C-alpha cells in the first residue's frame, strides 16, 4: 500500500474549466446556431423592472409554482434561451425554453433552494451579454441545533466567504502536520451549481457547492478531501455529491468514473463510494464537542485498464458537524490510524 501523500496542488486545469465555462457562455450569448439573442435592458440601457412573487422565509424551501420572478426581456432573434440568477442566501432563479417570436416578452424565472438568512437579498440576473439585478426580502428567524449558527445556518458544510478551517494531521502525513483552508470570494458556475472556492495556505484551490436541498458537491478528483492518492490524473475535474444530510443511515451512492489515473505505475479508472454511517451523533475534537454530526464513509476504488472489477485503495470516515463543516477525518488503511482534525471559524 502506497503512503497517501498530502498535496495541495490538485492538478486542476484552468483550461478545462475555462472551456466548460466558455461553452456555457456561448450558449447563453447566442453565439451558437439555434440560440435566441436579446437583452434585459431597454433602449436607453437601463434594466427592466423585475417583479418578485411569493413569500420567502428562513428554512422554508422555495416552491417553483409560488416563488418566482417575472422578468422583462427583449428578444432580438428566435431560438433557445436561458435566463438565470446567481445563487445568494441559499436561493437561485432560472428559466430556459424556446422563443418563436421576437420583441418584448415576460419570462417567469422559477425560484429554487432554501433561504438561509432573514435579510434583504440581492440577485444578479444574466442573459446574453446583459447583467441586471433584483432584490427580495427573507423573513423569519434562524433555526438549527447545536454549535454556533453564525453564517452557516444549519449547513453541514458551510461555504460562506471568509470562513476558515485550521486542520491538523495526527500523526503528520507526507511531512505535513498543519494547514489552513479559507473560503474565497466569488463562485464558479458548473453544471447548474455555483461552487465556492476553498483555498489553502499553499495557494491551491478546491471547489465545493450545495444545492439548497441538503446535498453537498465537490468539483474535484475522486480522492478524500485535500489529499491526492494517484500518481497522475486527467486534466479535468468531475462533480459528485460527497454528503447527503437527508440520506438515511446505511444509504450509499457513488461518484462517476474518473480517469485515466495512474496508481503505482498502473493506469486505470477510479471512483468514490460513499455511505452514511451515523447521524445525529456527538463527536469531541480538540477538546470541543460538536453535535449533531454526520459520519460519512468514503472508499476510493480503482480498476486497472487490464482488469474487469474495482478494488478498494483507501477508506476514510469524514465527520461533518452542523454549523461547522468537516471537523474530523479518520483514514483506516494506513499502518496506523491518521486523523485530520479541524478548528472551524465560520463567518
């Protein structure tokens, strides 16, 4: 068994992500045949008024039939369209379709997600090369059990900009004992989700997102968080769920296949298998007790190109505390147990 190296450079290719984003933008801007063009502004260049419908309350999921925004748009050519907002305060708005006419039109953007904070929330609105904005007010009070809810509001993996996590390996891995992770400003859109940027003190970046319905996603390789196992990787990331807070104990799921990767000189394909081991438990880390905590087992699997089946390489248990995120990680395939413990500072 190869010793698992801790490396912060995760071989993320800017070119691959840029090309993915460029492709998405080309569709939105109508640069491909069959896509509508138009704008959100009037002849003077001012944004047209958006009318928000529905009631918005903390911890109450949006219902697309009740929560929506009416957007005025001027189509200048027929075809497919996509008009969407960014993700703010746990919510986003989106509509796509096909217009067979040109000229002024009213589009209904359906609301998704669950409001996090009781406050006025500002959204940016995107269509073609125009950018506008609208606001709505979220009412209610913040709920959630245990810990400090500031900024996370019940999330098991907070992605609030400015949050930091101080991690420590015990014992050291690859000569590394301590490292820190901070959540940066701005989001990266990919496959319908907006990924927050998590940077390490080694100036490397990881990407995590949440769908507002209790599922959390990584845009990454298929390794355990903040580690690399394989000798080489493809020049792209894949997106997969790594935590499902609404899943039952015993429920499992898999990432997509990822490759080619190379392990100890052998090329093959990798994937990650997840299982909810425990929910609602307490866990004491660094002298502090967190509750409730979800224990997720992750197994990294490998199939050689010459083989027909997967085998397990690494097994780890990740512990996610409500309002705090990843607080502990225990690897079980080392010659000795290695724990990754955290000291979260959530904004």
